[in-house]
């Protein structure tokens, strides 16, 4: 598979300039820095403008998206510091959202650290399947996590568990595996109505899981 982060960033920077209404978030600074070092000053100036306008936003902002099960506190703090220092020195920004969609399992310690870093929210996937099922049934996939009883409300953080408990994608629209949708009614296998209906069902499921009218925003 010839999928490289540099190609993603090249395309994102180009397309954000074409359409100012578009937004993109980026997470792991280890890869971004490697790309950044290869860019000329013209491209860097464009990227800084995109960040200033809010079209390009950094979430998490650590050197990597760290594991939460086997890592030690100092290692997490150090790698987050490394990424945040780079962002502040080059763009004058600090992230405000925790984004942990890849680690398997999540700890209250991580939520506490994010809150103490000044983060406003914590978004993750790969929760325990039993906990996920209960929360989906109870419409509690979004909640305020008080991750430390001793620190109390000062570490309360808005928390969102992804609807798919994986990568937040729509199962029918995997860019690298889903066959093209046949829009022309004259084509054999015309499937636009079916795909549109399944898309709506997926959105309806997300709305229900996150409490229906509790929010106007569905991820």
C-alpha cells in the first residue's frame, strides 16, 4: 500500500486553499514535523495562514498518540510536551482536544492528564465492548468524565466515545474498499437509492445513540 502521510498533507493543504469552508484536523506531530522540514517558506506561510483561520487544527498534538495501558506517566508527559512545544514555536497554538482513537482501552489517568493540560474534550474509540454496549443503549456515549475523585470537578472533561468504537467512518463508505456508487439509473447495479437509504439509517443510529435532541451535532 503506497499510502504516505506526506501525500495526505500535500493534498490537504492544496484543497483547504481551494475551499475556505473546509476543515481538517491533524494529530501526531512526529509525522507532521518530518513533512514540515521538507517544505519551503512559501508552503509554510500558507500552512500558518490555514492554522490562523482555523481551517487546519491540531488535536492531541503529542509526538504520537500514546498507548494508555503500558506507558508510564513521565513518558506520556514528555512526548506530549515535545509535540506541544513544536506547535507553539511554529504556530503559536496549543491543542485543546484529546484524540485517542487508536489505543486499546482508556485510563482515568489519561483523562486526568488531558484535563490538567487544559483540554476541553476527550474523544476516543476502542472502549470495552460491554461498557460501549451499555452506554449506547443508555444514550451515554457522550458524558462528563470525572476521572479523579480526589481532584474532583477541576478535572471534569467532556468525553465522546466514537459510534463505531473504531475509526468513526461510515461502514459503507470506506474510501479504499467500497466500490464506486452507481449514480446512473441506466447502469446495471444502479445502487444510489439503496446507498442513500443505508447512509440515512447510519446517521439515524448515531443520533439515537447520542441522545437524540440533546445535541445538534452528530459526529
